[in-house]
């Protein structure tokens, strides 16, 4: 399997172009199942999860063309309403096809999903929502079978503002005659982008002053063209990498307001930022990094997807920092690997305490999940010596052209496969 070899100690310098959002692109791709019309999507990042989603769409009966970050999706015969485990096990977002397939066929059979090992992330919120819409849900031999004689609109209050459940139920409700109201929904910018695309397809969705999503069902949706919003997690990740290496990097093509909490925290930690309409510049800073306590929370709170890279930054702070992980119960798996690189981190349940060190040291480490993998790459960029990061397939799920972008910023990083390439 591929690995990254990183020779650290270089400050990142220059400009990085932010890619389209993975977390918006995936549900938008899935939403094309709601129509037989032609859909053209721009700024779709070339990621492992995106390629898996396109394979799923092809299996279900779509014709796909993907060139230079533009995906064209058209009908290619009758759609299927079931998926094999071999496709679903590769990522949890594969379960999102349940909503569109249920809306169109009144039946969907989907294996329970796989993905990063950062927590159970149950699909019960999705299933209870489908039941509110008139479906029955039954688990058989690892598959979830969802059926409905007739789907009916409903008021659904999510027990937790799940991003996946919000998107799945939104897509299903688009084709249900009547008005469906979703409460306690996720408010991430990616949700807004999915809603924008669905409305371009002819859906009737809006939010009210209470933050509820109101869906008035229509008989059919048509094709549409859409450009995916910038990836706020990639934006934050590169900003943190610039800060940790004490470099100066401009993030172009981003939406700064989507990371407002992170910018506040970085500035409180001592870093100077220039924030424009579609760019953020992280200035070089050689002073002491102030330790902070952050708590992950649903948007607009501190993003759980930035918790691991933030922890890497805090390993270099002057004092003791703390991280409360309130979203996923198993998202500190990168911490022991950072300790191997000289970090001082102790964890207890959802709390991590990080006592800053003067510098990190190179080590052989392995990523266990997507964002934790980036945190280890960040650590390798900061550490003296040569760091080897295994299992980079996790990282490939969410960062487009990572080693190329970092190389353009002056990093010494290369990808290699010990079974194929010379060391």
C-alpha cells in the first residue's frame, strides 16, 4: 500500500487553491438518483470517496463521465434499488442512496455501511426518519431493507443534528406529495449546497426562521448544473499546517465565513490572519503558541473534522491545551501516533490533554482515519528527520492531490509503495 515519506522542518510558503467540498460533492452526486435528467457538476474533487460514489452510481444504472473535476451524469437504463456490500463497505456515505431510491421505488436494500473507524455513527436516525415518512425498516443478514406502500409527508425531529440523516431525509422528501418539516437538522454549509442543487433540479425546499427545513414535494425532478462549494475542512487543514510549520500560506478560492470559529481560535493562539472575501492568509509567526481548550460541536461550532489537525498544532504550544471531542466517541486514535513523534498527550474518554513540546521528532506512524491521517502528515512536516506515514488510503478519501499541493508549498513529501518502488 502507498505511504508518504516526509522530510520535515520546512516552513510552508505560497498559495494553495482549495478544492470543492468532499462533504458536499458526495450527497450532491447521490441526489442525481432522483432524476433521469442530465446533471453536470463542476469542482468535484478527485478523491477516493468520490470515485467510490461514481462506481455506486454506475452500478445503480447511471452513465458517468468525469473529466477535469467535472462530472456528467445521465440515465443509462432502469435504475437498480440495491447495492452489494463490496461497494458499501468502503465508505459510510454510501447509505445516503437509501433516500433517493426509497423516494423513487418505494423500496431500497442497502448493506450497513463501512468507512473510518472513528465511531459507530449509527443509521438509526435515518431509519426512524424513513419510518415517519411511512416506510418499514428491517435488518436481514447485514442489509437494511426499507419498504413503503406509500410515502407520506411528516414532521420529523432528529434526536441529533446528523448531517447524513438530514441529507438522506431531504432527498427522500423531495418526491413525497405534501409538506415535510425537518427539525433539529444539521446546519453545515454542505447542507446548504445540497439544498441549492436540489432546488435547481426543481425541488421546493426552504428554511424558516426557526431553522427548520420545509420540503414541499414535487412529482418529478429534472437535470441541473451546479458548482460544488469550497471545502472548509481542506481550508482549515492547510491553515493549520501553515501555522504548525510557522509558514506563510494564502488559501485561495475558499469561503472564509465557513471557518469563523477556527480563525478566532488561531488568532487567539497568536497567529495573524488576513481574511478576505474568498481567501485567507496565514502569516508567519515565530512567537509562542498559546494553549487553548476547544470543544467540537455541530456547525457553527468547532468542526470535529479539524480536531486532529488542531491537536497537532497544540503539541507545539507553550503550556497545556485541551480538546473535548463531543461528536464521535473514538476519534483520538491519532494521539498515540503523535506520542510516538514526541508529543505529550493523555486521553480520558472524550477529553485529550496536550502539553506542548519544543519540537516533534520523526517516526514511522500509521493513519487510522482520514483526518487523523492529515494530522500525522502535519506532524511529519514539523518534525526533524524523516517521517513515514502508512495507510495513506485513508487520507486519499478527503484530500485532493495532497502531496502535490504540499510540494508546491515547499514541503519535502513523496508517495511511494514499498512493494513496487525503491525506498
